[in-house]
């Protein structure tokens, strides 16, 4: 009963409202982008870019610039680098991701050692700290997150067409290369936004688990998309609420909830 | 006699893949309303020809004209539909309902970034009905049988309201009865809607019983009108080799039409 009173009291705090709003926008964008990533068989690009972004965060902290902005810049460069390596035949998709991951993360380590060590702020980017999101971060998350969701909504049918059959989409005059690049930039933006919420290490869970759970339900594409968004949002809000009440790591509870949903949907599929 | 309108004109066509010549000196014209069976041994260049017509594979020499326009500058691709060989080999876990898949046929450069309109969905439902698959419109594509998959992909091609459809071995791995129904649907399309059809197949009976033209390929292309005077063995032996003898049973053709 006391916990319930605590929850209601939490809604009155600005920090909690910021966390719920920011978290919901991020969960929505992650679930939608993540579903396309799973279907394009590129889920690991999420993990690769998140680790590369770590270099950008370290750079931002070192230079005294908002780390989200430097992480965004580095992630976009990583996406372009991966696309370039694939296009030029320098490396296969997974190898290109591995190269970028290693370069980005090691850059971060060098910057940290130059700065004189590991500090608390950097730690919060590794494991997320949605409950400490400030107004500036919320504005950045809202603008970029809502822009991502809008672009996905506008090019939804073209992205679906390319994901299902790229050659056919090209034949129909859909600008496949331009849209692929746009989608990869959206992936970079979504990942950087998620780092503040869930941290570099666990970003991939927020991208993959809601989509994977939705796929267990065997629905149409529309149904699967809505289910993924629903699962992502429920995992996020449940995680924020429980972590605030019981004072445990938010990112851990979010991933745990998402993994629980996946388990239930997998059982549902087996029983169906 | 009404003059036939050329839809596809190919002259002096040469195509190479991985530095080896696949098509050599191909010359032919396909007219509006033709129903063409493309036959020949494996590796004879059948799929390559379709890909060259679609400007997916570059040609090394010659010209291809679609609806009177060189394919290099051709822009009205909505008039052309293609059902590739691999179309039915999709990921069975892909979360897509039949109606959603068919609606992808309406997605093109013309409506980029805009949602499909009511008339697009009406075309989808019309194509589903024409192919006799309205009852499975909401079924997931991974749950379809081989025959249903083919009809769904033809519906997807049809929903573009094309004037020519190119199909690459669409009936591989299905039973004879399903194949027959599929050919019947294609004949209906050809006759009722006047759509020009070019079909790559190994089913020689279907070609000689159903279609108006046969195109034999083995690097070169030999096209012949299918008439009562045509001697299939003469046409086919050039492609498959002199030691082959093709036996056609007249009753097979009769059965095809009696079933209808």
C-alpha cells in the first residue's frame, strides 16, 4: 500500500514526469526502428553503433560539450563508415560493425585516460540514468525522437517494401539507397537518444526485445508494429516506476521487464 | 486486319554475366496481347533476358525498347510487373498479411511518402478477387500453400495495373492440378484484361497448349508463333539438342480446355 502511495507521489515530481515523457518517446522510436532492424537482419548494428557512440560521449565530456550531441555526430559517422565499407566491398556487414565498434570504443578509452580517469557522469552513460534527465536533454530527446517517429511514419510503406524485397522496391522506382541511408541515420539518432535512458551496454535490448516479442504473436505487419510499440512502452514505464519505488537500476528493470514480456509471448506462441 | 502494337522490341541484344556471354544477338518483337512461353535448357539465358528487359542487368550491346521507348530512358515502369523466381522463397516468419503484401504492389515513386488511398485499396481487393484469394486476405503469408503463394504474387503484380507481366518460373514445386489452375488464371488475364504475358517455364505442354508464342533460348533466341502448323520438335531441338525427342499428347491440350 505504501508503495502505491509512493508511486502517486512520484507523478508530482518534475524529474519523474521528465523521465516518463523522455522514456516513452525513446521506447516508441526504439521499438519501431528495432522491428525494421530485426526484419532486415541487422539487429547487431544497434549494439555496434551504441558502443561506437561511447567514443562520442567521452569526447563530449572531455571538451565540455553536451555528450548527446557529440555521440550523435560520432554515431552518424559510424553509420556512414559502415555503409561505405559495405558498398566498397571492404567488409561484410557484421565485420564492418565490429570494426566501427572497436574503433569507437577504443577512442573513448583513450580520451578517458587523457582526461585522467573514469568519472560518475561517464558511468551514467554506460548504464543509463533516465531519472536524472534534465530539461535540455528532454528537449533534445523530444525533438529528435519525435522527428524519427514522424519520418518512420511518412516512409513506412516504402521501408516495408524495401525490407521485404529490395530488388522489387528498386524496380518500382523507390529510392532504395537514399531511404536506406535515411533509415541508418534514424538508427543512429535512436541509439544515441536511448543511451541516456538505458546506457551503451543495454541499448540493443531496447531495440530488439519489443520487436522480437511482437513477432511471437504471428500478426500482420500493422499488428506486429503496434504490439512492438506497446511492449516497448510498457517495458519502459514499468521499469521507470519500479526502479523509482524500489531504488534499483532503471536500465536493469526496463530490460528485465522487456525480457519477461518476451518470455510470455514465446510461451504463448508455443501454446497457440 | 488490325495491326499489332509492339510492346517490346529487342534487337542485336548481347548480355554478359561474369565475363561470359549469356545472350548473343537476340532479335524479337512482342506485341500487345501476346502470351509468350520462354523455354530452354538451364543456363540458356532465360532469367538474364528478363533482367535485361527490366534494366536490372546491363546489356553489352543492342537495344531494348519498351512501349516504343529505349529502356535506358524508360520511366513508366508501373506498366511493367515482374514476378521473380525467388518471390515465393520469402522468410516465412515475415509478419505480413496477404492483403498487406498485395498492397506493396501499389507502392512506387509516384506516391513516395504518402499513405495509400482508398482507390489503391480498392485495386488491392479487386486483384485479390480476380485471383480468387479474397478469403485468405488476412492470412499471414507464412501460412500459405505453394499454389496460394503464386496467386498472391501475381495479385501483387496485377495491382499495379500493368500492361505487361514477366514471370520467372512461377510454378516450381506445386502439383499438376494447382499448376493447371494457375495457367487458367494467366489465360484469363491475357484474354480478359489484354495483358501481355512473358513466362519462363519448363512446362512445354502448357506453352504449346496455352500460349500464343514460344521463345526458345540457348544463348540465342528463336521466336515462333504457335499455330497448328508449328512443329514443336523442330523448334525445341535447336535449343535442347538433336538427341532430344519431345512427345506431345493431343489429349493433354484437349483436357486443359475441357476442364475449363
